[in-house]
C-alpha cells in the first residue's frame, strides 16, 4: 500500500504595507484600500524565506495515497 503523510506547519509573518499593496477604492471616494490578493501573495513569498520560523501543528495525518503505484 502506498501511503501519504501530511504535516501541517504554521508561521506568522509581518507584511510591510508598502504603496504597491494599495488600490483605489471602487466607491469613487478617492480613497485607497489594501489589495488582499497582493497582501496574501507577499505573505506567501515571505513564508518561503529561510529565516521564517515554522512550527509543526499537531500530529501528521496518514492516509492511503490516491494513486496506488508500485515502488520504483
């Protein structure tokens, strides 16, 4: 049987709210709001840095792998 083990890890990152993360508010008020897609993309990039501290959250979940192929 081919199994898979999934371990969940969590980390907190601080995203600097730079000018490129803002977009015009669609209500026409001339104000700006944070572009959440860009904010999340920036957070993910920060999570890829070697300096990001990841912590294991809970026990790994072991399930049968969806693709049952022979060992290679």
